[in-house]
C-alpha cells in the first residue's frame, strides 16, 4: 500500500513537469507551479490575471495597465526591449513572452536558466488554445477550463446573432488621418471582424497592417468604419462630423449612413481576454436586430 502511495505522489510530482510547447516550438517543463511570474506583454498580463495568477506577478512591461492593480508590479521591460538585469533580479520561475519581444533577450534569459514560454496569438481560437497551455504550465488548468468555456459560450452567442442576420457589412478599421492604416489578414482585428459577421476590407491589401490611400478606400466603399484610438476628448461622433466635411470621405456609405463606431482600442489590439468583449460589442453594432430576436 505504501508503495502505491509513493508511486501516486511521484506521478503527481512528475505531472507538473510534463512539457508544454510554446509558439516558438520550445518545449517548456516546470518542476512545480510557478510562484513568481514575469509577463512581457500587456495581453499576457491580462491573461494571467484572468487565470487567477495576478498575485504571482513580479514583473510586467511599462504598457501593462489592466487590470488596474497590476500597475503596482515592478516594470521590467518595454515591449521589444527587455531589462535583463531587472528580470533576472525578480527571480521568476516563469517568464511569459509574446510576439515582438526581443528574441536575443529571450535567449539570454533561457541561458541564465530562467524558463521562458512564448505566445504568438493572432486569432480568437488561438487565444482559447493558448489559455489552456498557459493554464497547464502554471498549475491553473481548472481556471483555464472555465475561461475557455466562457469564451466558447461567447462565440456561440455571437454566432447565433450573426446567423440570424442576412447582412454582412463591409467593415474597415483604421486611423483615418495621414497616413491611413488598417488591419489586414493575419491580424487579430481581422479575425474579430469576420467572427462578428462583417467583411474586413483591409484583408484586400497586402500585409497585416497595410497603409492605404483614399482612392483605395473609395473603391472598397466601407459600410462601417471602426475608429482606431483617438486623442483625449475625441469621439466617434466628432470623427463622423470631420469626415463629412472632407472631399472623398463624405461619399463613403459608412459616412453617409453615420455608421462610424469606436471600441476600446486595447480590446481590439491585445490578444487577451477582452478581445471577446470586442467581439460581442462589434457583433451587436453590426447586427443590432439580434437584440430583438
């Protein structure tokens, strides 16, 4: 009996050491759930907090601002630039990295014996899957399962709303100044627009973040414009009034019909939990009849 008891606990202990493969193809195994975690992206920070791991954060980036309480955690990085001395000094059991982080810096952390797990999330489905891997690695598998269930339920609600509508509006997200840039294929915004029942016009241009001219935008004839982050005090209504006074822009269907909207920029651009808030909010804007269904 005692032998079986010991075997059981050996199996449990080894369970924490089961490797999980990150998005750089690196297999990461931890001997125990990490008690000290460094996050190298705002989206990672939000995901860790959604998994109940916020109290374990000992280092974040200067751009991590949500949830508000994380701003008390020490800043150890920008985004592409990492402060290796501060990160090593924080003595993390795990560093959660992301696309855009300095690969040489990540290699240096691994060389110092610090486990680094990298994410490259570009879709909602990828975010659901990534939550599961981070949960397994950090000993928050149950929390990850609950989070994944909530997100899949969100997808189900949105799909039902979209399926009940015959409309599939032509949508363009972007900063409507000089230059004009938008979100193309391979971006999270593209995936959110499509999942919300819109046609993302930006995917007609090459690259994930293409710049386009007014002639191209006129040929696309967007029916909905989504404003990127605007300055303090600026609103979608103010942007609509501005575009109605500009030659070319005022001829767009979205401007003529007043279908210019703004969602919280971080919801759309960060591959973290609030992307699902963006999805539901956008689906409601594109398919308002679903509220009466």
